[in-house]
C-alpha cells in the first residue's frame, strides 16, 4: 500500500495500522491512495475494511472510467478526469466520501492531488462551512477541470498554424496531424461532456451530494460554468478542423489547376510549333529541292513559328491565362 | 423441444413433462429454450402452456428484434442483443419472467447464456435479496453488453491502421473496408441505442420491473453506464470514419498533384528541347548547306539545348518545383 | 358513390339508402368509401349526412395528407399512409370513427383495406374487448406500416449493390440512382416520422382515442415499436447513401490517378526518347557526314535509347510506379 | 394615413375622424392600415390614440420582423409573414387586437389581406362563435401560410430539373443557382420555423389568445399542421440541395476522367508511333544509305507502326479502355 | 481607480471617498468602473468595501467571460458581451446590482456604456416603475445586443460577394477569408448563444432577477427575441459558408475540366499531325527518292494533314467539344 493519510492538517505516509486507527476513530481524515502499487492491498482495504460497495471498488480498480457520480447508501463514489495528453491515467482521480472521511485513489504522480495539498490551506472554501470532504472534492475537480484550458488554448493556436501552413503548401503529413487532432478532441469530449452533465445534475439537485451547503453550491456552479465553456470549445474546434480539412482539399485542387494550366500552356505552345518544324522536316523532294535560299528559310522557317507564337499569345491573352500562377 | 431446465441449482435437459411439472409447482425455475429447434413446440409451449401474450410469443419467434422491455400484466418480456459480428443471431436473448420463474429463448450456441451459468454461483448479486429471475436477467444483459467492448476496441485499432494505410498508399479496396466498417457501426448502433434507452427507463422508474430492489438497481445503473459509453464510442468512431474518408480523398488528390507535377516537368523540359531539335531538322537547303562544321553543331545543336535546360532549371527553381515529391 | 358497407359481418356494395339506414340504426357498421369516384357524393355524405367537421371532410378530399390523428368532439379523424413506391395514393387511408361506427376513405385498389377484410375474422384482437372500430383502425395501420418493410429491405440490398458497382466502375448513371434513392427515403421519412410521433402520443395518452382498452393499447405499442424501427432504418440508409456518394467521388478520383499515372509514364518514356531521335535527326552537316558506320548507329542511335530506357526503368522502380494499376 | 375601416360589414376608406369615432364606440371594427404611407400618422395613431405599448408600435414600424405573438395586458400583438420571393415586404402583416376591435398593418398591395376580404363572408369560422377578431387573424394567417405551398412546389420541380441538368452537363452557372436556392430556403425557414413554434404555443395553451374557443382552436391546429409540413419540406429540400451539390462535384470529376482517359489514349497511341518515325528519321548515314528499297520501307516504316498499333490495341482491350466514353 | 459615479442624475469622476459615502448612504447610485486601470483598487473596492462574493470579484477581474447571470444572496452578478470584431474586450460589461445600487465594470472606451448615458434621460423604461438598476442593466444589454446586427449584416453582404467572386475566379486567398469568417461566426455564437439562454431563463422565471416588474419583463422579452434572431442568423451564415466552400471546390474542379479539355483538344489535334509529318520525314531512301513532285507533296504532305484535321473536327463535333469553354 502506498498513500498519504491527512489528519488534523498533518500529512503522513499511510500505513495499514494508521488507516485502521483513523477509520476506528471519530475524526475527519483524508486517505489518498496511489493505485499504481498493484499488490491488491488497495482493493482489499476499500472492499473489506472500508466496506465500500463491490461495484464501486471494482470501478476504482480499472482506470479510464467514464466520469460519473454514484450515490451509494453510505458513501458517494465519484470518478473525475482531467486533460491527459500523454494518456497515462495520471489525471484521473476516484473519490469515495462519507459524512466523516474521504478516500481518493489515483495513479502515479497526479498533479491535481499535489495542487490540492498546496491550495488547501489558503482556499476560500475553508470558510464556507462546507464539510472538509467536499472542499477536497471541489479542489480536485477544480484542478482537473482547469487542466483542460492550457491544452485547448494550444489547440487554438495549432489549428490556426495548420490552416496557414495548408494555404502555403498542403502536404499529406498535415492530413495525419488533422486526424490526430480530431482524435484528441474526441477523447477530450468523451471526458468533458459527462463531467458537465454530472455537474449539471449536482447543481439542479438531481444528484444528491452529502455535505453540500448553499455557499459550496456556488463553487460547484462555477465549475459547471467552466465545463460548459470547455465543451463549447471542443465543439467549435471540431467544427474548425472540418473547415481545415476542406481547405486542404480545395487548396490541393487549386494547386493542381495551376500545374495543369502551365502544362496546358507549354503543350499548347510547343505542340503546334513542333508540328511546324516537323512539316518542313519532311523528305518530300519538292520541299528539299524547291524551298531554298535564306529568305525562304527566314520567311517559312522562322516566320511561321513567330506567327504561331503571336497567335497563341493572343489566344492566351483572351483566355486570361497570362495572369500569373493564380487560377 | 431443446432446452435446459434449472431448478434448485440443478441443470437438466428440459422435457415437456418436467417443464409442465415445474410450471405446476411453486418453486423458482429457469427454463432456457433453444429456438433453433423449429418444430413449433417452443411457441406452443410459450403460448399455450405458459399462456404468454400472443404478441410476445410472436416477437420471440422472430429474431433480429429491436431490444425492448414490454410489461404485460402477468409477465415481462425483454429482448436483448449483444455484439454479433457474424450476424448469426447467437447473441440475441429473449426473456419472459413472472414473479416466480423465468424463461429465456436463444438460438444455437449463445455465449451469454453459457457465461451466465458459469457466473451464477459466485456472483455478488446472489446476496442482494433480488429475485433470482432478476439476477439472471442482469447476468444475461451484462454478458451481452460486455460482448461489445472487444469488438469496439478492435474498431479503434482498425481505424488507426486504416488511416495509416491510406496516408501511405490510398487504394480503392480501403473504400470498401470503410463502407463495411460504417455499416457495422450502424448495425451496432441500432442495437446499442435502444438498449441504452431501455436501461434509462428502467433506472428512472418509467419501466416498472417486478422484483427490482434498491441494491439490484445499482447493478442495472452500472449496466446503463456501460451502454452510454458504448453509444458514445460508436458515435465517435462514426465521426472518425468520416475523417478517414476525407483523408482518403485528400490523399488521392495530393498524389494526383505529385504525378501531374512530374508530368508537367517532363513535358516542360522535353517539349521545348524537341522543338529545338525539330527546328534544326528542317529540310531548308539553307540549313542543310550553310550550318556546317563541328563548331556550329556544338554551338547551335548542343548549345541551344543546354541553354534551354538551364533556363528551365532556373524557372523550376523559382517555382519551387524541385523540392521532391511533396506538393 | 362507390364503397362497401360492412354490417353484422356482411360486406355489401354501399348504396345511399343502406348507408342512411345504417346511420339511423343503433348497430356497429363499417363504411369503406373509394374516393376515386369524384362525383362529389363522398364529401356530401361525410359533410351533410354524417355531419363530420368541415376541416376533416376537406382533409379527406385531398390525398397526400400528413399522417395525423385529430380528436373532434364527436368523432376522431385519422390519416395514415403506407409505402407508396408508385406514388399513386393507393396506400393512404383516412378514417373517421365515433363510438358506434367507422368510415374509411381510400383511393382505388388499396391493398391495406383488402388485407384487413381478409384478416378480420381470425385476428387476436377480436378477443380483446376492444371496440370493433379500433380493431379495424389497428388492422389498417398494421397493414400500412408493414408495407414499408419489404420496400426498405429492397433498399438495403440496392445500397450494397450500388456500393459494389461503384467500386467496380463508377458511372454518372449511379449518381442519378443515388439521388432518386435519397429522394425516396426522404419521402418515406415524411410519412413514417409523423406516424411514429402520432403513435407515441397515443401510447403516452396525450392523444385520447375513444374505445381504447389496456389490451388494445399493447397492439398499438407494438405498432409504435415497428415505426421506431422503420424511422431508424430510414435514417441509417440515408447515412449509408452519403457514404456511397463519398465512395463514388473517391473512386472516380482514384481512377483518375491511375489514368494520369499511366499517361505520365508514357510521356516520361517517350518524350525523352523522341528527343534523342530528334537530336540525331538534325541536319547539321557535321552529324550527317561524320556520324557514319554501323557501329556509330548502333552505339549512338540504339545505345542512347537503351540507356535512356534503362535509366527511366530505374527511376520508375524507385518511385514505385511499376506496381500495377493501383495508386 | 391610408387604410380601410370595416364596420358592420361595410368597408370604407379610413379617415382619422371615422377611426376615432369607431374607437370611441362600442362595436367591433377592423382597421387595416397601409404602412407604406410614411407620414408618421400610423405610429401616432397606434401609439397615442390606440395607446398600444411603445414596444409593439416600434415593432410594427419596422418590417422584416421575426414572426411572434406577444401578449400585452390590454391587447395582443402578432407579426406574421408569408412567402415573399420578391422580398418586398408585401406578405408581412402585423395585427393588434383587443377584446373589441382589431388593427392590422401591412405594406402596399398585400394579397393576404385582399383574400381575407374576399373570404370573410362565406367562411365556416363565421359560425364558430369565435370572436370576429380571431376569425380575421385566422384568415390572414391561413392566407400567409398557404402562400408558401406554391413556392415550395416550384422548388421541388426546380431541384429535379437541376439534378437532371447537372447529370447532362455540369456548369458553373448551376452552382450559382444552387447557392441562390439554398439562400431562399434559409430565408423561408427563418420565417416558417418561428410561426410553427408560435402556433404550437397557441395550441398547447402556453400563449394565451383572447377570444379563442374550442372550435376556433381546431382551425389553428389545422394551421399548425400546415406549418409543420412546410418546415419538413424546407428541411428536406435543403438536404436534397446538398445532394445536388455533391452530384455536381462527382459529375465534374467523372467528366474529367473521361477527358483524361481520351487524352491518355491519344498520347499512348501517338507518342510511341512518333518515336518510331523519329527513329527512322535520324540522319545516321547507315540508316540513310543501307535502309533502302520498297520492301524495307514497307517492312520497317509501315510494319513497325502497324505492330505498335496492334500491341496498343491489345493493351487497351485488356485495360477495358475501349468501352465508350463511360469511366 | 478610474470610473464614474452617477447619483441624483449627476455624473462625477469617482473617488474613493465619494464611493464610500454613496455606499454608506441610502440613495440609489450607479458606479461605473474602468477595469483597464490595473492598480488593484477595483478588486479591493469590490471585494472589501462592497463585500461582493470572491467568485464574482474574481470573474469580473478576468475579461472574456462566458455571458451569464449568477444570483448571490445579496446581489446579482451578470456578465454580458457585445460584438467585438477587434477582440479588444471593450464590448464586455460586468454588472453587480443589489436592491439599492448598481456597479458596472468595463474596459477602456466601452460604446455600450456611453450609449446608456445618452439614452438614460429619454427612455420609456423610466416610466415603467422598474428599479433604476434594472433600467441600466436593460439599456446596457440592449446596446450590447444591438451591436451584433451591423456586424452580421456586413457578413450577409460579404458572403454574397465571396460567392460571386468564387464563381468568377476561385483563388486560395478566398479559402483563407472563408476560414476567418467561419471563425468569427463561431466566436460570435459562443457569446450570443449563452446570452440567449440567459435571457430565456430570465423570461421563464428560472433566474430570479430582483426588481423585475411585469412591464420591465416585456423589455427583456423583446431583448430575448433579438437574441433568438441573432442566433438564427449566425447559424444560417455558418450554413451558407459551407455552401460557399463547396462552391469553391466545385468551381475549381470545373475550371480544371475546362483546362484539361483544351489540353486534350490540342494534343488530339497535334499529336496525329506531328506523327504524319514525322512519317514523311523518315529517311527511307524509298521515301526520299520516289515521293517526288509538287503533286505528291500537295497530295501526301498537305492532303493527309487536311484529311486528319477534318476527321478530328468531325470527332470533336460528335463529342460536343466545340461548344465553348463550358464543360
């Protein structure tokens, strides 16, 4: 077992005896467990000693849970997740709390838990008469939710940069980047949307959270507002990515047009000219013997070519093909 | 008739007499029928001896039913389906239960029914005071629902592999694969969405399920949560498949650009050069007789060509056409 | 007036006197009118003798009505439609029923009405204590709703066949077929969706249908379930058709790539070779007089060409252009 | 001031005195104002003499209002719009009505108002015990709503014609037509959808309309049904227009394929043949002096060409390139 | 601290003493703060002296807030935003109001605040018995909401102009413009939609706004109607932009077709003709010596070419390739 036991403002490394003593006592405590230690003691502790419901214990063992709040008779189970760009599960926290204590389960080096320890002393909620369990739950949720904002702000800039890149020069690598970004957005959406709905059901009173006070409810409503904004952001970025994809296709088609117009111009110039030279290259004895003299050469050999080029130039001008590389 | 009669923890091959005896008795029993036996005894048994409603009996005869729960006065009819990649109907189970017994109908070698038999002894729900019928319904639903997860996880990897393949080399075969995957997702959606809605109506109390206890409700809520996740997965994969389709089109267009640029370069190089050789191949006697000597040949014959190549090289450089196969 | 009067299980050709006599009596009767007879007697009969509401009579005169149920004080008006691939209005039935009798209006040779006559004797509902009017309404609706299933099953196969065709050889005719199929689906949707919603409002008790019993309600709920499945099918086919359209575009683009690559190969092979022959075809006296002898011809004339072909072959190999017609 | 005052079935040109007299009296009257007369008397009349709420008066001054019903304490304000293909505001009517009189405001030659005058004498609603104000409101709404049907039926045919045109020969002008049709649909949707929602809120009793009777409600429900159908039509046409756009793109791509295949065939035939003639056109003295005689010419000059054509013909046959202009 | 204190109709530069005196008094006052002054006095004033809730004070410090209304026990916090094309935060106003006074916070030169000062004297609401705080809130919201209309009207024209431009000549720059317009619409949507929902919850009574009277509610309902129209406009423009994007792609493809057809015509004309000249340019002594005389030259040299051109002309005519630049 690896974890931290917080009691009376003191953080101590959690040992089985201390935990059982705290559990037997009457005071508030916070037990934070690191589930990466897979010796099975965690689920034994939760299932046997804390006597949490087997479904909740089973859920807390498997990470990548859909965020949700389940109200069991004697305790509340909450799974929450933050931005997890590396997909290592370090931004997922499972909370169990009763009217006396709280147990949190995370994996590895969870930044949200660390920030909660840092903020616990000075936070406003300390003065809200809310139960300390709820303060901890709020702080964890707050840290997890706020972890999405920098990630999504990055997205904003990456989408603009990608659009600019594509308009400069569309490549296939950009298509792969687009797909990866779409996938990331979808993964974030799968985590943000249920948390938003969970918070909505807490705010509207559908989900009953023990220890909630009017004042604490304001903080959860603020969190709800953040989650709405996050979900809106994800949706609008998804929309923008489709636009970027369309831009890619249109730009590629546009470039093709440019290349083809140049090919058409080259072919339209040199195919007739080549035919002219071919014509005077025929071995008809009439041509070989009668078309003689410098004047004939200049008149027929150069003259026809120059006339052909002039005619083509006029044609291109009328077609508007001489206006540079734009289509 | 082919089936299994489970009574007092004993599984026996079901015979008409045993079933009628069980029906006449007062104890709980589970009758599991294999509907592949099409001798008509099944519908006779359900319609006449069990006196189930004709609509329910008619539904249980035709497989590929839309999953749903229908509450008749004296019994409940439930049609549930799992992942069925081979489309052989083996993952569909129809349940009829009253406050005393349960009858299930499946086709062939149904893995969900088998897993229920295996799990029945040790499952937690055994201790939930829930009616044994409901425990069986839960276990069947659980097995059916969980059968989607490996299938959808496969999808996840297949989509990524397809995207990578397309970026490497887009082929028409991939379009067929994409279409088949889209179709599979749609078929799964048609099965998952109504089960999710059915579970929602059970959880919210709109559909009244006899024998439901508070504790059993938790298990059904857990199932509901799984179904929400499945539906979300199906939606997000559908979205990704559209992206993959777009990637295919864009990649193909991109490749076309590459090929066309190379064709344009080749034509732009050799059409002018060929015209030059054609020019000096004309049979004007002036050319044939006056353009003599090695110097003239080197100067006019080779020199003009080299100059032309140099000019084209400069042109390509300015256009940025020499940067490899990227567009 | 053309129609059938059903009274006491007897079908007779409806005459004005018989209808007025039945109306004046106290027994249940079913009057089925064929509205194709446009002598105005139908609307006079409904408006004056039956004294139905003018809005309902006006609606029953114009076919192609949006399916709906309207509850007037003394009678109920219901417009229902089945699959109508020929768009001839034969699958539309308008029903007026009171607590004593029922009047149906159709056009021409309506298969649903015929099937109702056939099924009326043996149907289960006969034993449901439901009013006979409601039994007839149910049977008509059932026949109309079931008429969609074969049409939609055809669609399923047609979509798969079209996808296969397109992957084999995309043509413009397929685009027309796609558009027609999309249009058909839309027309079916416009008929199915309001019937589904109508049935939902009947089932939830929002629309009050006189003569409805608990047992009859089960049959209407079954109908509702069929309509949900139909609406789901239509939606999923619409989705598939978009995929087929995308496949068409991608396949056409793919084929273009194949053709262009072959053109590029041909041009890349023969433009340089032609230049070589052009080079040695120039009339420089140096070439004509100094490049003599078989060896020179073989070395310069054939050799350079063979070297050029070999170099191009190596280039193509490195580019992966020799792997068959795939792109 | 320009308008018509209808009192006791008499239509008279409205003068300020008559209007004030009618207002001071106790009888029902209908004042219909033409707002195109912009001398400010209209808003003065409505604001000062009728004492309507300033917000309602302000709304009635600006046309292109979002259709809506607003219930002020002493009167009801309703803005309604019909099909307006010329966008001249003639199909917009604003109504103010109290429990005694009704005032309507329109612009110019409004066909709906005219049709109401024509229909007022014989309409069924006259016998519905509904207040005459409500009868007028219904008739105006009915005329406005019905004005959409011919416009949308035109759309139906135009979409089919456009699809056929595109399959025959796609042009850029069609893209402009498509865009304009999409825009028109959107504008209609912006007018139809709020009217449908307004009617829904009237029917469900959310919006309270003074003078509404059970019988009058049937007529408004009928109107609601028409608006639902209109909104469905607009949505399905929008969907079809997207399909037409897709068809355009696919057809253009298809045509490109046809052209390119022909270009590829031409190039594949003549580039090798030209090379052959070029080969024998080289000035190697060996060729000039040794390749002599008619047989040599026929064998090498004509024979190689014929062999080349035969080989190409076989290649094309195997590739399936000889099957006409289809791709 | 920089701001304006309005008391008894007098605007004075706000000083700390005046504000504290007003706060200590019993009369209504409006304190308008400019938050660009970042000396921290604003948040100190709001948090300490006005004792607003820390969450509300924190929100008012950060601009780019999601528009919302939060009801604290003793005051209401409202964040509202107008059109902000320059993205400088000048069109964002945060309001705090109690039953006695109102505090507004903006940044820089806010046009909405200025217009409120201008309109405050003559506005109708002054006579509505509504609390002056609510009048100010309404006027600010009104000014912010109305600021979207000119921006969106510009959009309307820009979209039409863009469509026309694209049909004339599609360029890549237009793709960038399209993307920027889409982004702008999305940003507006993110501001308009929550304000619409906020207004809906005010109108339906879900959000309780202190000081609201029946008469004031009419004005807020009018505002709600404007926001619905704005949201509809944004949605329809987004839809139109997708159409414009599709038009771009189709036009580019169309142009490609035109260019390719011209290239195909040129190649189809000159490749066969060049082959013919090449044929007669071969150095077979038979050709050189036997094909002599003017007649032979005219017959074979010119005649074959003319025949070839005539045949090609007939072919093009049959293909319909001579109908101008359209495809």
